[in-house]
C-alpha cells in the first residue's frame, strides 16, 4: 500500500514536470503569429509576380523570414518577421504596379 502511494506521487511529479517543460518550450518558441503573417504576405507577393517584377525585395523578405524562423529570441524573431512581411507587401505592390504599367504600354 505504501509503495503504491509513493509510486503515484512519483508519477504525479513526473507529469507535472513534463507539463512545465512543455509550457516552457511553447512559451519560448519563436513560432509566432508574425511569422505566419509574413509567410502569407510572401505567398501573396509571389502570386502577384514579385519574383519577376521585384526579385530583390522578395529575396530580402524571404531572408528575413528565414532569420526569424531560426531565431531563438522571441522579440528578434518578431521584428524580423515584421520586416519580412513589410518587404513582401512592398514586393507585391511593386509587382502589381509593374504589371499595370506593362499593360498600359501595350
């Protein structure tokens, strides 16, 4: 009876420890909303033709996104992801503008 009681205490302690570690890992993960938003913005820019009309800007956006994903510091990751999103939005704008100018030239 005493062994079962200690065994249950040990199991409960291990469960609590696992939950604390899991929470710590989740809390410090740089996989944040800004990274998802940057991915969406880059995809939108790509669909708008940014690879053809704004290749440097979309490259910068992708590089910043990659740095954000690799960063272990949450604030740094957030800042890089926001930069990536902004660069992707500029690339999309430039691509759309270039396409309009191309259509007008015809």
